[in-house]
C-alpha cells in the first residue's frame, strides 16, 4: 500500500504504527527511518516521526 503513495507522510506513519502493533518493530522503525531520509526537511515528517517515537 505504501508503494502506491510513497510520498504520503501520514500513510507511512500509519503503516509504521500497524507494523509495530503487529510485533514487527524493526520493520516499523525502518519505515520511519525511510520517511526521515526522504522528507528530512518536511515539518509533517518530523512531527510524524516524533509521534511514532513517543508512542
């Protein structure tokens, strides 16, 4: 699903959350890391990563 919208910050955030909830924390962390690499200067990406890391 993420491949259909690779630039959608909030889709990546939700995917990471779903992966984490399913016990795939390493994959979830990789999604957030990729999000930060691709959108390092985008405030929404930084906010989404902070939300993910806080939860």
